[in-house]
C-alpha cells in the first residue's frame, strides 16, 4: 500500500513510541547518543589485583628478574649450590681426538668460583 508523505509517521515519533515501551535506558540514549558510551564508575580493585581485560581480574605479579635463557642452557645449579658447566671441544673434529679425551669432555665440570655469583644472578629460580 502506498502512503502519502503526510501520512507516513516521522522517525522521531516511531523512536519515542517504541523506546518508551522497551527500556528506559534506550529511551534516554535515543535522546542523547553519548550516553551509550558512558560506563558506570568502577569499584576500586583490591591491592595486588590487575584487570587484564574488561571483567577479567588477575593477581598482580611480584616484580622479579627473568631467567636468562642463554645461561640456563649452558649451566646447571646443583642442590648444594655448585654450578656445573659443559666442556668445550666436543662438537666437531672428533676423529683426531682419542676415546679417553672424548669421554672426559662429555662429563660436566664445576665452574670457577669467581663466575658463580654472576651465573646465579642470571638464574633467579635455581
């Protein structure tokens, strides 16, 4: 059915009549569109809790040093606190080295005491 322009209801009259029956917040948002983007004030988060994403709360991490992965791959700290390292010279040109020498190079050795403090500083969780 074709309507004449005078008979077509205006957009404002449709909005006001429909929004009054729906929700009061929608009605106020139609009058003032900026209200859609306003968020209610948040409560203060407890100390030690961080909001990762909206509504996702995680405990705040304690500030720590990160493990240096290059050091972790090269050294091992024993239960008594000694630092072990591997030997150099067992990667290539092994034909010219005798079996005893290769066996000894395969074992781990204690590091020098002067380097222990630096190594342990880079391995905070060991």
